[in-house]
């Protein structure tokens, strides 16, 4: 994002946040996983943007039911949840990445 201050946090994502079961619905085979090494301030910013989109999508879907909007909201909320889970654990552990 242009003009975003850098170095606000030395804490980084750790790659434990996941979303959506695989074909066998096994937690060990999730389709999506947070990539480790991202600055947690950026992770928070992205999760907030996603949740803003989820809010708008669910509002629109409630006014004019649309399965596509509901599915989009489901995926975005799951991705935001994975980011937040990863961020929470990284902050709890005080995870600082290499470099």
C-alpha cells in the first residue's frame, strides 16, 4: 500500500492460520494457509479490509439473496479469520521473523 509507514512492528506472521478443509475434510489438509514472515501490522490491515468487504457482501446478500455473494463472504471471512488466528498466536508467542 502506497505511503504506508514501515517498521511499525517487528512481529511477523508464523504460518499457522488456515482456512477451508481439503477434499477429505481433514484439518491436516487445509486448502489455504497464511504465509509466514509478513509484518503483523500489515496482516491486521488486510484482515480489517477483508472484514469490511464481508460486511458489505452480507448486507447486500440480505437485501437481495444471492448465493454468489454469500459464498464470497464465506471465503473472505475464512481468510480474515486465518490471518487473525495467525496474528494472535504470533503476538502471544512474540514471534519475530528472521531478517
